[in-house]
């Protein structure tokens, strides 16, 4: 049935898929439908968890979210969608937008980049625009360590998903953790599934009395900074 609809009536198929997601997950389902169309590395479960983290656990007034590693905007769309009903939210997305990274990932990125007709930054911006998140999303082209000084405000949530080498993940943690407010949330992608860098930083730094409410969602892990 699914194959039949996809083939003979893709618009009806798209509409039904959107409706089912909307009925099942509400606004998060709408965001998930957009996120599914964006190239990236999140499972549906992880995407929905990112939405939940910003939507349920951040304050209503002026929450600040920083993402390290945005690629084409899949995770940014979910983080941003969760902020939509807050007052003056801010989402900062740091990425060199050039496919740089650890040696394992760089090969995967370059295969994808070869097939793109626009720049990575343009694709990211189009995806953010399509999701209606432009008013409070700031793309930050460059590396996490280049933005540390410029983004000096207190942060409510930091999502670390950039270079996956141990030293790079550790540097991201050391740079951004002090900016996180008490009660703020830190999240890492790829703490499971054969990525030793994020996994080791998570084990060494987050399994510590400084952090509570440690949770996992597929290979995403997050924790709350003790107040
Ligand atoms: C795994 S992808 C991010 C995927 C994205 N979070 C998503 O779920 O759609 C990692 C991204 O981080 C970028 N990157 C690599 N090193 C970085 C660094 N030091 N700071 C920020 N971004 C970095 C890569 O170029 C790539 O675009």
C-alpha cells in the first residue's frame, strides 16, 4: 500500500504521512516531518528527544541554545521547533559549513558534498527558513573554539555534535560547559555506536556529581547541571 501510494500519488502520500505524524506527536510531528527530509545523522527518536529537551526543559523566558555541529540543519530544526512558543529564544548554530571534521566523518561528508548543487550554508539556511525558524536562529560559520568568546552569554542548553575526535569533543566540553547555567542541559550525539570520542568524554565528564538526570535516547545522551 505504502509503495503504491508513494509511486502513484506522492502528494497524497506526503499529506497522509504529515497527518499521521501530526496526530501522533503534535507540533513535534510537524518538525519531524521537515527533519526527515533533511540529510543528517539522527534517528526519529533522537530528533524527537531534541525537540522535547528545548520545549519542555528550558525556561519560557529568553532561553539560549548553542549547537556545535549543524551540517544541513536536521538537529537545528528539532531544537528550534521546540523553542517556538518561548519568549525571545535564541538558537546559535556553529559549523564551518565546509565538511571538515574527524577523519572518519570527513569521507562521509565529502561523498555527500559532491552531490550538492548549493553550498552547505545555503542548504542549512533554506532548511531553517522552511521550518520557520529564521527569526531566532543565528548561523555561526566557523569552529566551536572560534565562537567561544563571541558567545559569552549564559546558555541553557548546549548540544555537542561537531568533530568526534576525543580531543575535539573534550575541547568543546571544556569551552562550553562553564557557560551553561545551573539546571542547564548538556547533550552529546554519538555516545554509542562506535564513536569513541563522544563516548569517552561522556563517561569521564558527565558521570560525575556535577551532573544529574543522565538519560539516553538511542545514541544521544544528555544530563542536567546540578543547581
Ligand atoms: C555529525 S555532523 C552534525 C549533524 C547535525 N547535528 C545533525 O544532526 O543534523 C557534524 C558537523 O560538525 C561540523 N564540525 C566539525 N568540526 C567542528 C567544530 N570544531 N566546530 C563546529 N562544527 C564542527 C562538521 O563539518 C559537520 O558539519
